[in-house]
C-alpha cells in the first residue's frame, strides 16, 4: 500500500522499486537468505506490481520499461534460489554445489538475455535520458538540454548540503558506522539506502529529498549511542544482565541471533573486557555539547523552514538597508490581469516554467507547462522566442497564440528572468530544429553572450530580446546610469529603437517583472505601399509661359474678345 501511494504521488517511486530489489540481491550475496525474505519480497513485488498498474499515468510501464526490469530480474532470481534451497535437503553436498552454480548462472543468463532481446525488439522501452543523466552528469547537457536546463537538476554544492542538513552532515557518517558495526538484515537496507542516496543527492539538487530521511535516522542512531555512553550507569555497563532468548528457533540455532537487531553476539574478549568508568565532569561536558548542537540544529531548521522553504515563489520579497521588507506582487498582478481582461479561451505562450502558474492562477490555456516530457513542443516555443518577429509570428499563428508572457528583471535586478534563461531556449530549439537555430549565432565572435551594442545581431533582433527591452531604452533608473541600463546584466542595451509589427504591448506590471504582449490578427486585406501611378501615355509638350519678371501681368492664350455694340437711339413716337 505504501508503494501504491508513492506511485500515485511521485515519479521518484522508481528509486524505491530499484532499492528494494538491490537489498534482496545483496542479502543473497551475503548468504543471508531466509523464508521471511522470500515471502516479503514476493508479496511486495506481486501486489505492488498489480496496484501500480492501476494508476492511469503509469499503466504498463512496470512491465515494459527498463527502469523496472531490475525488480523483475531479482524476483526471478529469488524464485530460482528458493527452488535450489528446496533441493538442498534432497541432494548431496557435491551435487548441490554443482546444481547451485549451474542453476544460478543459467537463471541470471536467461534473465539478462531476455531483457536484451525484448529491448531490441521494442517490447521493453530502453533506458531513458533521465536515467543516463544520473550516471553521466554531462549527458543531459549534450543530448537532452531540457533536463539540464532545470535548476533542480544541477549538481548539489557543498553549501546546499550544509544549508539543508546542518550538523547532521557530521553525525550522519557516525550513525552509518554504528549501523554497519552491528549489522543485520534491516541495517543492510539502511546502509544501501544511505550510500545510494548520498550519490544521487550529489548528482541532482532535487534528490536531496531522498537523502534527508536516512540522514535523520542515522544521525538519531549516532546521538542515541553517544547519550547511552555518557548518560548511562557505569555499574550496569560493567555487569550487564543476562538475557534469555524465549524464541525456540534461537535456542535451536544460535546463529540466528546474528540476524536480529539487539541480539548481536559478542566475542569472548569483548564480554570479558570491562569498561573503565568516566568521570562526571567529562559526562557533563559531552552532554552539554550534544544538547547545544541539537538546540542549534532546531533553531537552524526553524529559520530555514520559515525563510527559505515557506515563501511562495509567486510573491517576491526584498529587504532595505534599514531592515524593512518590500513585497513584489508582480506575478499575481499579471495573472489577475490575464484572468480579468482576456477571453476565457485565450492561449498564452510563455516558457514552460510558468505553465502551471498561468493555468492555476489565471485559468488560461498554455502551450507548454512544467510537465517537460513533450520535448518537441517546448523546442517549438523556444524556436519562436529565438527567431525574429516575422518568423516567430508564423509559428504563433500556427499554434493559435493570443498572448505572449515573458519575465524581465532588468529593472529590479531579478536574475531569474527569461534573458538569463534564453540560452537554454536556444539549445533546446537547436536540438529539434538544427537548421533554423544555432547557438553560435547568439554569441559574439569572441564567444561572449552580451546584450549591449557589442552583442550578436541575431540576439539583438530576436523576439525575446525585443519583448524584454521594448520601451526600456527610454527609462533612466537613476542619475548614475544611462537610459536603458540593465541592472541584472549590468550593461546598457544595444537596441533601443524597438518597434513591433505583429505584436502590441498589452500589460506591464509595476516593476516591469511580467510583460504581456498581444498577437495581432491578420488584416482583412493586405496593405499596399504607396507608389506613383505609371501610365503609357506620352505627355504632350507643355506650354511655356511668356511671363517674365518685367512683364508681370498675366497672359491668357485665345482669350475671348468682347466687342461692344452701339446703343440704339430711342425716339419717342
């Protein structure tokens, strides 16, 4: 049931479904096979397999993907091992050894060849790029840049380890040593979990989630042993009470004591050895030091929880020199504007980082979101952002885009904006469209990525650059910097005369953090450029006026002459 809840909640269940078979396999190598291991793993695998296949998103992946084949292989190996153990009582020692090595080798070979054959024929999906990126940290950057572009997939720094684990970084190895010192079946699992989780947490930042539970458990073991040592009674430690095992199996086979926690057999030299008592001063000093470390750890955890892991990513905060806090509410403001001022069926194009936020807070359809499995669609959006306005307009028209949303931090110095993510857009687009997009075109001849006048012409005319810096060249942030000075890149932008033909600015938040552009619709008829009319009629020779500077009165050719008649005489009769 726990495995079913993990499958339905998180894709990281693959770590669990591979860790448990690894534990069983190591137990077989250590010759610690028992009936409870066989019953527990067989029940877990069969019931867990059936329940996990009920999740619609998972479906038949547990039997058709390479990530799950280790669990199936160990299940088959365990059945073969159990069958050989059944034949052990019915064969001689020599016959059993021959049959054992032959059977185990044959079973392992059949499972291995079957997986290869089914993978080659297409019945089983091969290892995914995400799997390869766990073992080769440079694989994703070369072959699948969408994985390498996620900040959570970057290698973990030492600062992150100390920030998240604090003093547990030092106590965790001590607890692991105590666990291995008194080994049993359960502690084998804890040791395997700790070793594998440490490796994967060093590969990706997000896998710190898998490390923290075992770190807490092993650190608790370390503190418990220290307190038991320095807070216990010396007289009880010198004369421990004799414990009688009430388990009939333990009385029959004393070797089983080695498999139970707390019943580890000690050597004769250890039993006869008496421990010297520690002085009360040493006990008090060590106890106070341990308590101070625990108090510091509690204070650190409270601070980290309240400041680092409880702040929503939608609302940003900054602090002034006097300690006062400024709230930057641009994200929520922009999403509210989208919700209130756009059609409910409008499609918004943005980078995939903001897909879930737009869908959840603005209730608008997005082209790509944080589900990064569709690499080709994300690459098409990256191509639109990396192309010039005319080429991007053709892509947006084909995708029925109504609005384009970008994040720009040049005004307030926000380093997580789309210009800083732009090279990942180029790399992802180049992976799907290598003929149209080339990463080298966006660098200077010296190999620099610059947004000033020395920047690449391809960069200065791409859609993302123009949408980010539109009207920014008119803004002077302070008297010490020129107009159009980008505080994030610490440079004056190179293209200040930005004009749009197919887009128009629809919304810009208070701190210019979120900018939304509306995609113009096609005109009913194509606009024609104004040109002089050209005809084939040969013009006649123009009449040259005889008017000169001396003769200022005008002259009209063929002017009608009015002749005055004589007035008749009227005589009275």
